[in-house]
């Protein structure tokens, strides 16, 4: 697939790295030649220097025969105009734009073939807010992913000493919970992926990804770790777009406080938020945190636009006694460093969250959801099985008879309203939503081929 990416920032660079490794023809456009030079040194891609919304720049990038344009520059206006130019001048068939400004998103009538021809709108703030809310709704989870419109969830947890299943083989899970059907999709032990088998023994500190119907998630988490009590008190550092969105979504169900250092922004937040307490100050001020009873706070979320400030304030909150400390971190190297330590609990990566939504649009076959895991090393995919046993490589076949690539497991199926955990003899039917886990994302093209219907299907 020939793809043009506008913007070589964190999202654009990460997306280019993901797609270049899958034999796509990638061209990245940015106004900064030094950033492009560094990117080209690392990846097998083309680069074009210039402003991505200008027709002559898009022409040099190959827009005339491109399959897709992905506009993820730092300017909403540039992204929207670039999609308009690609549609009107070059007839680019697929156009994706990142739009952050809430005022644009509040008017869906702006977007359409007769207005702004954008096929898919990506709002990083909305995606990150949803991600954080899911973590707050599931105490103890490292990652919570929705499939089949929320009927199925894939949850990552860290196994703790004392968990009923820790130290036992996976096959005993059904003995512990005879009335709940679940499947362990993958285990990561000291950054090494382990394909789960019945005889696999879960060890303390393993990252375990399991999948189940939404209503069973909390019970299964209790098998792997001491079950955390529900969160009630939330302290948010930073009243920007993400902080404000999160407070708006949480304030009816939780006790929410938000710290903002800018006086005008704090005043604005106090007018917009109805149940949250707005504090003006520095979230890295130890005295302020102690005054606000940080030791009795369930979750501290550092959501400013400064990585260093987020890391330091979250570390301080953790040291002062908050139950859970989360930090928004844009730089991948920082996120990896923080996650490998016990300094804070969860590093939230906006670009990895955003990339999952972008990849959903890019994957071949009928892929309806893509989630990036483990800093992009692994992926969870929801694909729809089409065709029949003659035209499809999966329909009418048992899981054990499907030629899955190495490190790939079929974890669950959703058939109508029924959630089915996949076992070796489970037979896939047409229109099943199939949820797969890929430990090695280099095999994604092989999975796409599996779910592509042959030419004989009518």
C-alpha cells in the first residue's frame, strides 16, 4: 500500500516505523529537513520537505497514485486542508486527519464529501481520555482494550505473590472458576513473550493478558493478583484538554480534584467543571500534595504537556503515598525507562494509543479494531470472518486447523450476542468477530491474508 504521512512528530514517526516494517511504500512529509533526515537514516522510507497542505508538496510526495493520506501534523487546519487538496486535486481514495480542537469536533456537519472530505477523524485527546478512564474503572489493570463494541475485553495485569493462580498451571484456571470462560492470550516475563499453554506456570511479576466477557473481568483479575478495591478519589495534575476531558467524564462518579498552575486556565476550569475541585498551584509542590491528602488519594494522573514534569510529579505522589500513579509520557525512551522501574505505576503513551486507531483503518481484510500492546511490540486484532469454507481460509475450520503464523493465537470469538472463548476444536463461522493476539507484529500481513476472501466468493 502506498501511504503518505504528513508530519514527522511522535505519532507520524511511530506510524512510519510501524508501517515501514510491513512492506508498505511510505512517504513522510515535514517542514523540518533535520527531522526527516534522522527518520530516513533509521527507516526504509521516502521523505519530502515542505508544508503538507500545499498541492506542489503533495505532488512531489506522490499523491497522484497514493492509496492513503494520513495527516498528523501539529496543525488541525493543515491536516484538514491537506485532506481537501488530496481529495479535490489528486483524488486520493482514503484520507485520515488528526483533529484536536474540540470546537471542530463538536460540529460533525463540517466533515463529509461535500464539506471537508475526511474519511476518519482522529482525536488523540479523546482516545487518551478513554484509555485512562478504562484504567480507573479496572483497578490494578495495566491496559484495558475493548472488542466487539465492549462486549469483550482484553486486560493486562501484573501477577502478584498471593494470587490464587500464581505458581499454578494455566489449566487450573477452569478449576478455580468453573462458571467463567476465559483465555490467557499472552504472557510477558522479563520482556520475553511466552505463548500460553495448559502447562504454563504463572510466576510473580508476569504481565498476563487475558480475555473474557466484560462482566467477568473483575473476577478473573482476582485470580492473578490481590483484588484492588474500587477507586474513589482522583487527583489530576494539569488542566489542559486531556485533564479537562477526564475531569468532565469522572466527576459524577468520583471525587475529583484538578491542579492547574495557570491562573486564567484555573479560573476557566472552575467555571466549566460542575463537581470537581480546581486548585491553582504546582503539582510537584510537596506541601500542596500533602495539604490535599495525597496519601489518601486513589489515583494521581499527571497529564500536563511536559514529560519531565509529569514523571517527577507522579514519582513524588507515589512516594507520598498515592495508591496508583500514572503519567502521560510522549517520549518512548522515557516511557520505557519509567515502565522498567517501580517509580510510577503506568506510563501512558498518546502516540501508541493513537496509532492503534490509525492501524485499524490501514490493515487489509475486514479488520475492525487494532490495539498496540507492549510499546508496539505486539498487537491485538479484531477481524471479521467472511465467505465460506471454499473461499475463506478460516470459515468452517477448527482453530487447530488454521495455519496461524508463529506467535499468533486466536483468543475469542463473538457470534451475534454470544462470546465464545476459542479452544483447539472451536469452528469459526461466517461473520464471526475473531480476536487474535500477535506476539510478533511482523506476521500481521500473514493474518491479513488469512482473513481476505478469495476471488471465488460472491
